[in-house]
């Protein structure tokens, strides 16, 4: 039976925190619905001290920003985007249109059509989340989206130059410097200066995730990607330095980022706690990572790999790193995760920044029912049908007429009966 050597915040605490976020976000969304750009500008000034004449960057501004970056920075951004683009293009090719004759004269098919317009949110705030531009903007571009709006907040009143460059290289048609709930609402609801988009994608803090949740239905969303999570599944073959380093590497994202260790080794569990304390003494982002570990860190001791698998699927974490003597067991059997990082030679940072898989992934147990952002999220798979012969229409019509009558849908039945009468002959 699994034993919790360390637990995070209680379920009641987390529920109350979520309720507070919901109320705040609802108020912001209602304000923007009622007052449009005026509310957006006030909120941007309040939260980011940012109220430029125009939130949208001109083409000249974008070119000047890119021109001010070191050449190595530009090359690094393009290398990372090449990896993401390569994998996204392979995924896009895997989405095939189909057409089949299911009965003589009856043609059914589906087409894969890109969403027309997308708002891509790229978080900023504490860190410039440059890589999120690759994951959303570039992937939408590979999918064939016709109108891509990219939005990111200023950082301490300054333009996030590298993020802007990444948005531009990724294929954004418009780049806007505005963050938070007001950015999400502006793109989703539309204002006097920005027509609404059809879909909102991208990660963010709890407020951004809640805004997407409340707006879902009015617009599409990719998924509810809130504060990042990491789970490491390790046995006695793993070393505490690596486990601690990789846990803290995600905990530094924010003070509410869960970091979980499931292990078969009590000695590794104890050593990891000591190692985390040691690394926090020198980690530059310890002020954030330490709070996340104290409040949201967990260590779960299990008997064997089989029990580790059961507990890992219960946690249903965003990022799952496997450090065991039988990594393939977890690859073959785990079902609930956003992305899997197998073996000591890879890590979550590779996936977050450069290796090519998408880093916008499901959090808060959402991996039980969805995967992460990928090129297919921007694609609508829509069906069509065509009946080529009188005989086929009459045959389908006879079945349809009876089936409609069973359900007492007499208007539906009339549609079928008309075809039987018109195309059925004698």
C-alpha cells in the first residue's frame, strides 16, 4: 500500500483557492464584456503598469526588435523552432482525409479543416516564456490557421524581445503586448480594436486557466493548462541529485507548481529531501521553488513498479519522468500523463524548450481525458455524405423511415419517405 512520506496542501485549501480565482476572473470578464477596450486598458495599467497607445506591434517595431537581438539568440530560437516544426509537420501528415463507399452508391468521408482564427497566449510575468510561442504560434501555422493573434505581457514595463522574435518566426500575423485575463478576454470576446478569434490556446497561471474555462463554449480552447506539474517515478537505480534537480527545475515555475516523487526506495526518498534542501541553498529561483516544494511537494513510497504505475495513473500528472530499471514497463502501461520523459538522458526542460514535442500539456488530472496541444488541436475533422444512385437513396430511406417512426420523429420520417417515393420507382 502506498505511503505518503510528504503531502502537499489539503483538498479543502485547494478548493477554496480555486473558488477565489473563479470569482475574480468572472468579475474581470464581465467588466470587459460591458466596457470593452476601456476596461482592457484599465486592467493592463493596473496589473502590468502598461498602457501604450496601441497594444499591437507594427511590422517596423517587430523588425527593429529582432534586429536588436544577438545573432546567436536568433539562431537558437530558429533551432528550437525547427525541432518543433519538424515534429508538428509529421503529425499533420498523419491526419488524413478519408472517403469510402459504405454501400453501393453511398459515399461517406471526412475532411480535416484548420480553425480559421486562433489567439495564442504566451505567458510572461516572472519569466519570459519564449518557448510557448513555438508551441502555440508555430504549431497553429503548421496546421494552416489563417489568422494567428499572439499576445504576451510586458516584463517590468519592457518589451520581451526574444518572445516577440519567436512569435514572428513562428508565423504570427499580429503580435500584441498585453497579458493576463484581460489578454485572454480581449481575444476571445473581441473589442473595438480586435475582432474575436475562434479559439484560444496557450498555458498560463491559475487566472488565465480559469478565464479559458469560463470562456469555453463561446470560443474553443486547447485545454486547461494551469500551473505546471512534474511527477518522477524512480527506484533504487536513480540518484538523489538528479531527482532533486529535476523536481526543483519545475517547481521554480511558480509557488503553486506541484512536484511529486513516487519511489520504491525509502532511502532515495530520504536522500532526495536532503538534496532538495541542499540545492535550495544556492538555486537562484529558490524563493519560488522552495514555496512550491513546501506547499505542493509530495513523496509517495510504493512497494514495486506495479504499485508505482497505479499511483502514477492516479496522480495523472502533466510531466512524468521515468528513472527506473524497467522504463519500458511504464511506457507500455501508463495511461494518464501529458508527456513522458524516459530515462536519465532526457528531462522535462528538454521538452519545455527545444526537443520538439509540445509543452502545452494537461494539468489538474486532465490527462485522464485529453492529451496536450498539438497540430491536431487546430484541426476540425468534419464529415460529409453523398448518395450517388436512386436505388441507394431509396434503400437507405426505407430503413431511415422506420427508425424515425420508432423514435416518433415524424418530420424526420417525412424526409426519408420523400426520397423513397421520389427515387424508389415502383
